[in-house]
C-alpha cells in the first residue's frame, strides 16, 4: 500500500473531510472531445489535455483525483472498436493522473464505470464474464499506478458488487458509488434498488468507502447522505451534479454556482459525509469553492 493511500486512510479515520475532484466527461467536452468520440482514447492521443485537467483539479485543492477511464472496460470500448485497447488505455489513464498527482503529493482513485451490460437473467452476461471485464480493467489501472479504485455511477447492484470484488481481489482500496433517483416508492436506482439495500450490500461486499454520485444536485445529496449514514459505519462519499449553463434571453445562466453549492458543505459534513466532490457539470472552480468551504470547517 502506498504512503499516499496510508495518509488518506489516516485522515479518514481521524474524521477529516476530504475533497475529491470534479467532472471529467463534461470538462473534456469543453476541451474539445466530440460527441461520439471515445474519451479513453485521449489517454494515448491527447495525453497533455488529460494531464491538464487532472492538474487543474489538484491545483484547485482536490485530495484525491480520478482518471479518464470511466468507460475503460472491454464492453464499452468494444462500441468504439477498441476491445483490444483495455490494457493500453487504462494503464495510460492511470499513469497520466499518477504523474500529475505526484507533483502535488496527492492520491489517485481510478474511475471504473458500468459496462452498459447486465448479468443474467436481466442481461446476456454471465457473472464471471462481467467480473473478468472489471478484473482486466482494474489490473491495468493498478499497473498504471492508481492508489485506489472508484467504482462509480452504478445502477445495478450485482454489477457494482462484481466490480468491488474485482478491486478487492486485486488488493485495491475501493470506493463504491451508486446513482439514485426519487421515485413514488422512495429513493432508488433506476433498477429499483433502495439506498439502504445498496449501502448495506456494498459495505458487506468489502467497499472501503460507500456513497453516491451523479443524477442529483447538492440539495438532494444532503438528503441521500442522511439516508445512508444510519445503515453503515463506512466513510461516505457524495459527488453531486450541477445544472449545465442555459441560455435565457440571450444570456448564459448557471443555476448552481460553485459558491452556491459550496454553501451546503457544512450540511454534508453534519450528515456524516467524509468525502465530497463533483460529478457532471462541475469544474475546477467548484472544487476550489468546496476546498474553501471544507477548510473553514476546521
């Protein structure tokens, strides 16, 4: 285990609130990633842009940063014709974030997103096939220098648990994060998994940190944290979305500003959140505002 990860674990154990970085996908689109392009290909064709984004987040104060590997599993890469690039794209993605993190003495939690497939009987994949896909990706991320794995934006609990198992089998510290929506039957994933069910299962499955990302803004995340805290003793992570800018009467309007979102940091801390960051739409400016708000809590 790296000294960086040991330090991060010590800070979590001491009750310190840590800061994750912000969105990668929406920021890369602002940097020129076209709709329909493979984001992970940038790890080998546009490495300086990938490093630039990682550097902006660490410079803004992130304690741990992600990687440009969200869709780096074989099933997602197959859609772009890159099935044979799993190891190359993932080792490169982890190495790029690792290089920048070392400049700041910070931690890398490599991003692992859903496969886009389902396990039998809902889907066509056998559990072993999905597990092998995650194992393949996470092994490459470990090889590239990741300190930890961030399993994120999961809707299917069985898929999330297979990803966590692959990370644990490879000896990796693992964050596991689900995406929830408000429904007439309560807050659940789109596949009907409740907050309590998901958190308890991820805890029992060996995740070191459990939480939620994407799909909700800051206010909803505060409520989700309050639902998660009673059912686990593991550190909690939340990473809210921000609304994207809209054009209203010819003017660009941002409905959730960095400062506005940062105003809820204290409520997240009071709800028991240990790690806060940003998801879709958030920027280095959001991370910088979150950093200032966290520092005021000390």
